[in-house]
């Protein structure tokens, strides 16, 4: 009975507390979606700066995921 209670608690905790790699993957996913959305519209200086940031961040996150 106690194992079941702690097992259930651990599953709930795992859903709320992500590991580093999982956070990085989620960030990669969100940035990729944002990048796709930005590429669909007309380009302006603000979008170009944001795309540069996204590309740099994606490179950094991909390196981190490969190293771990």
C-alpha cells in the first residue's frame, strides 16, 4: 500500500518536475514552431532579430542535447 502511494506521488512529481534534457527538448520544439510562424509572414527588422536569436538558441540547445 505504501509503495503504491509513493509510486503515484512520484508519477505526479515527474510530470511537474522536468529534467534538464526534457526542458531543452520542449524549448527546441517551441522555438521551432515560433520560427516556422515567423517565416510565413513578411520580413521586417524585428522579425529578423528574433529569427537570429532563435537560430542561435536552437544551435546552443542542440549542442547541449548532444553533449548530455
